[in-house]
C-alpha cells in the first residue's frame, strides 16, 4: 500500500445569493453561463490576478516615492546620459 494521493481539488459548500448567481450568469460569456463551478473558478482566477496587479502597482508606487530609490535612478540616468552622447545613431 502506497501513500494516499492528495487531491488538487478543494471541495467546499458555499451559500450564494440567488441574485448574485443570476447576475454572474448574465454577465458571463455563453460557455460559462450554465456551469457554475467553472464560472466561479474563472471569477476567482480573475480576482486573484487583479489583486496581484494591484499589489504590484502599489509596490511600484511605493518605490517611486522612496527618496533613496529616486536618487539611485537619477544616478543611473546620469551615467547613461553620458553614453547617449557617444555619437552613434539612435
């Protein structure tokens, strides 16, 4: 007897408002309208992606506002400005 396999699927029972399910089905592409499991999976993936993008954007904004990072970027820009004057075409 081997070790039991661990499933990659999580099964949960959730209660959703009927109006939410109806609105989600109306907004969903045709191929997802009749498959609630797939619709929820796609919606959760989109949610995760939006959250990741928002977190990345917030991190970039924090870096852009950081005086030390701004100073370093200015130093790098100054160093490359010298190389831009090397006479090579654009």
